[in-house]
C-alpha cells in the first residue's frame, strides 16, 4: 500500500497501431521525464523491445472491430 505522503509517477499509455518506431522514442522520452509507461501495440513493434515500457498490451487490427 502506498503512503499518502509520497507522490506517484504520472502514467502514460502509448498507443501504436502501425509499425512505426517513433512510438518507442516517445516512450523513452516519457520515461526519462518521470512517467510510468505502458504500451498498446502490435506483436512485433519496437515498443515491446524498449526498457522504458513497464507492460505492453497486444493490439491486433484483426480483433479491433468497433461497433457502429
């Protein structure tokens, strides 16, 4: 349990739907500035290979159908 006197790090979720490496650089920058970073990206994305991301969730375009 966290103490009320200790500030918690702000959290950021980096979403990457395409295989562009800039999302990994964004995660690194956020981490350097004190954010706790999580990601949502495809299976082979560069975001999964950076130590800046604490946890990565799988994004699959095949399963991302939104109801109208």
